[in-house]
């Protein structure tokens, strides 16, 4: 399948802004991993008084849209306050790029989560919030599944009502996903993405993902 | 530009060849100005340009002899004769009998008719074997059979070049093995299998051997008797023929149950009016490929070897599959991993630079999982993600190779300069961890 990017994505990929790192960064975070094929590292300088992101740089390992979304997200973050970034949604990055193919929507989620991780770390380091207590709850698990995108539609598992069951047993998580309406070729990706997001939750030691094909009541 | 145009207009009529010369340069000047740049099509493993000779052979069957080969009148007869001639020609070139050739719409359809046809014909034999480097049109057919509980599926093992281990075949063959399906020339990493040796083992056990020969036909001698195959799949568009036409070789006396119901066309195995123009083009393409093989293949090999040597000079590059230019590898196939960067981004950079290739990375596959062929030969996911396949044909030139090398270096340098994948931070131990991690995930999923 040919990938059709918008001119905005192509421009952002071929001429990204804010590439690199900052020697005096006070907020640094990496999202993703080499094995997954996409990873973004953000370096930021946040003013402790005004909470404004004075400077930001990124490094990206991933596809063209990963680089484009990382660059766009960095441009959107620069000069904004920490609180403004917290309200930023992946959808805004996608819109700023005039759209992404459904299979690439997860890139904008990764880019936004990268920004938010860096901010979270900065807040923890500076005593604005308590370091996250590693208590896993069903609500937290459900929240994290908002970031798992069904590549067929570009919508999250939560939005698509695909989360059938969540079970938390201290540091172990079990999640059942309904994949009945989704093309079979995406099963492996959905299972891997779900597990990856669950294992990234603080306090989670073991995550089990079950894919169920038959929707309830059918 | 204006000067050139004026110059040509004022040229003396007697200087026709000079005029042609300047017109040619003018065209080049125009294309340079309009941003029209040289294109290097290095994705011939996906599809090829149809040769003019092939188009010429096809055209009369679209506009003049357009009858249905099943019709009784003269136009039907003309189409039937063309069909018979094409069948005889292809049969001869692969050392088969005309009645052993079934025309289909693609190698994918041939694979389906062969494997599902065998299963329906022999419902008592429950065991099937495939190599782990099969094309999706074999892999997904047997996976579906397994999922429906119709067969027990086993995979053979391959070495780190993708060659099927004869020992694993010996071990895994059973009394109730129905068929073994092995891709003759692998589409991603170019591995050519030693089918005659494997065929012997398969037949000793009373099983059938099917081979997907979509990539080998026209690139090396394909003699179905010498290969020892019972069934073999082919197509036209990988060897400068048209898309939408393929063939299945079915050894004489081998019975298949057909998948579609309809008329008695194609030995009663593939109902539907034959695509006569495409079949004529297919036969022409095979004829040309076999005719020119001795001159074309060394030329393709030479360019591919040169491309390989120049790309492997780039630091942190890995060759995937057997030695380029050796008899174990498809002519024109080159697959390399550029470490620490991602294939879709490389592919897109090359695309904007006028070089067309493909990649085995998760991000460039529709299903968002890395190539099963690359992971089967032991690549880590992050290595599969950085893979690029260059496939050359007889139509590629030195200029194509030069552009590919130049653009690849530009893309790799640029992407490495911005990568978040810093090798020191991901030690071998972590890579090992990632490997086990994914293996466990996969097992749970299966």
C-alpha cells in the first residue's frame, strides 16, 4: 500500500525544526523503543518561574511521520507553558500536519506523550507533584489504552469500545481486547502495542493481553 | 532556454541530425529547469516495466482478435490459437507439457489453487509443511487452514541466509504430510533454494512439493522436471510482462479440487474466460527473458554487485541474505540494513530523491509488523526496521546505480544525524532482552 502523506508532513519530514539536544536541558524524556521501530527523545529548558518552555530539541528514530510529528509537536510546545502542553492532544498535532494516514496516527500520540513525559519528570524533579506512587488501578489501565491506536481506523481502542475487560492483581495486569471488527492482519500490532503501553505503566510487572474475535452478543 | 529555441528554429533544414541533437539537449535542459529529475526504479521485485515488444504482441488481442477462445466462430478460433501457442511456448520454456499449464490471474491465485486444491482433494492427509520465508500468498493460505482446524502446520527452519535446512525437512516430514511448499527464489532477500535435493526427500515420504517460482522465472533456468516440483506458481509482471496474469504448473496425473465453479476452462481448474492479451504478453515476456538470459543476467548481476559494494562501504550496514551475484541469490536482488535508522524514513527520503525501493520495516508494511522473512533469518526487530531492498532489472543503468548510491548516502547521513537510537545506550544485552521479549509476545499471541 502506498503511503500518501500531506505536503505538510513531507515538508516537516524533509526540513524538521528543533533537531538535536540541549546541554542545559532540565527536562528530558524518551518515548518508544528501537524494537518497536519508533522512538522520540525530547530535551527542554523550562523556566521554573513562568513554567514556560523556553527551548526544546528532539531526536527521532522512526518513519517519516514520526519525524514530522516530533518536529511539529516541538514547534507547538516552544514558548507555551507547562499547563498549556498538558491540555494538548495528539489530534492537534495531526490537524496541524493537515492529517495523517490512519496507520500513522499512533505517531502523533507518541510525540504528545513524549512532551508530557518530559514535563511530568520536570514536575517531579522540582517538587511540583509527588513522584507517581506505583499503584496500578483499573482506571489507570483504561486511561493508558486511550493511547493505543487501532491502525485500521486511527482511533483509540477505548474510543472504538474494544476494551472488553481489565483485571488488576497488584502488579499484574490482564486486558481483553475485542478485535472482531478489525482486519486480522492488525492483530499482532494491536497486541504488541497494548502490552507495550501496559508495561510502560509505573508499577506494572507483568501484562497479559488477550485478543477476542467474537463480539459480545453476536 | 530562449537562445536554444531560437537556434533550432533558424537551423538549416539540411542539418536534420544536428537539429535532432540540439532538440535532444533542449529536452534535457527543459527537464532540468522544470525540476524533472532522473528516476531510478529499483523495485523490480515488486513489479517491472512492460517491454515494448510485449505490448506490441498484446495489442492485436485487445483490438482485433478480441473473441472469446471458447466461441466457435473465427474470432474465437483466433483467440484460442493464441492461447494454445502461448501455453505451448511457456510449457516448452519450463520443460513442461502444454496440458500441465493452467493460466491464472496471478502467482497468488496459483498458490491458492495449488494448496487449497490439494487439501480439498486429500482431506485425509492432515499435515502440511512450509518454509518460514514464504510469500503471504502461501503463508496466509496455510495459516487459515490451520486456524480452521483443517491441517496441522509445521514450519521448516532456515539458516541465516534463508536456505531451508534439509535436516529440518527430514525431521518434520510425516507419513500423513500432504504437501511441502517452498519458495524457489525469496522475494525479500533473494535466497534461491536447492529444490532438487529437497524434492527427493519430499517424494520419498510420498508428499507433494509446491514451489512459488514467481521471482525465479526469467532470471535463471526454471526446469520443472529438474527441480522435481509437482506444482509451481508463476507470474508475468516480475519479468516485464503485464500484471493480472499468472500460471500454475500441475504435474500430469496430479489431481486438484478446483476452488471456483464455472466453465471448463484451464484443464477444469480455473473457470472464467482467459485473459488472452495478457497471456500472449506473458508468453512473449518469458520468451524474451529466456532468449536474452545469457547477456542480460550477467549485466544485472554486475550492476547489483557494484551497488552492493558501494552501499556496504557506509558504516554500520549489514547485508541480508546470501552473497550478491552468487548462484544462491536471485540476480538483481540486494537487501541491506542501515543500522540505527528506520526503513520507511529511508524509503521516503529516497522516494523524494527519485529512487524507488521497498523496505521490510514494520512502518512500511500494511500490518505494522516487521518482515517475517528478516526475523526468520535472525534479525532483531530493530535490524528488520532498518532494511531496504533494491531490486534491479535489465532496464537499469549505471546512472541508476550512481543515483541510488548518492541518494542513499544523503538519506542515511541525514537520518543518523537526528536519530534517537543511540547505539551505546542499547547494548547487546538489551537487544537480547528485546528479542526474548518479542518472542514471548509472539508465542502468547499464537
